[in-house]
């Protein structure tokens, strides 16, 4: 038969903070009777079933801290539902991320990867150069355009814009080459 208690008693019985029991309640992980009391056995069962894969080694360590069952020798204990020990999964994840890091390092050395902030700086530098070039067009062309016809003005503006875009392209190519050389 189940034992029914209020939230404060449940927290005290389990050695938990009241705020943790409140979080369990908000997450729908507690079972209540019609009078609003916690069904201890049913709630503990629901918490265990919805713990999101809590690691038994961590649970054992916390239990040891509360003075309950002593923790094991520090090794990860327990298994996932499919029977794979936690320690093997942990080592597998570690090896996976080390392999990803090694691949990224290799691709960086080969010039296939560059740091995002370096690319952002190159783009910003190129955009600033283009902006300055375009902002200087009126002052640079004004004296040349005085007294010219509409077709000559259009041609001069078109050439000045073409030159500015060409300079932007060369600047960007130069910056990208510098980034590629920095990876060697």
C-alpha cells in the first residue's frame, strides 16, 4: 500500500530540496491523490521511469553523499536499456569527438577550413574598402563630368563602379589567400 505525504515531507524523506520536488511537480513527474498529497511509491516509480537516462554512478555518488548506499569504486556502473555499459558509451563518445577534432585539424591544415572570425574580418575589410571607394566617386569624378553629355557621364560612372568592384574582388582574393597561407 502506498504512503501519501505532502511535498515538504516527500522532499525530507528523499533528502531533496523542496525546490526540486516543486520542479518534479511542474514537470508532471509526481503522482497525487485526490486530496493533493503525493503517492510516494507511485511517484518514485514515475521519477525513475522518466529520469531521462540518469546515470547510476551519479545516483550512487549522490546517495553516498546523503549517507545512503555507498558508491562504487568511481567507475561508471549500470547499463543503458539496451545493455550497453555507460562507461563504454562514454568512451565511444570521447573517441568520436576526438576523431571529429582530428578531421577538423586536418582540413584546416589542407586549407579547406578557416576560422569563422578570420573570414568575417576579411569580408568586413573588403566591404569597408568598397564602401570607401564608392563614397569617393563623386569627389573623384565631379571635375571630369562637368560639361559632358549624358552618355559620357553614364560611361564614366559605369567605368568607375567597375573599377571599384574590381578592386573589391582583388582585395577579397588577397585576403582569402592570406587566410589559406595562415593555415600552413
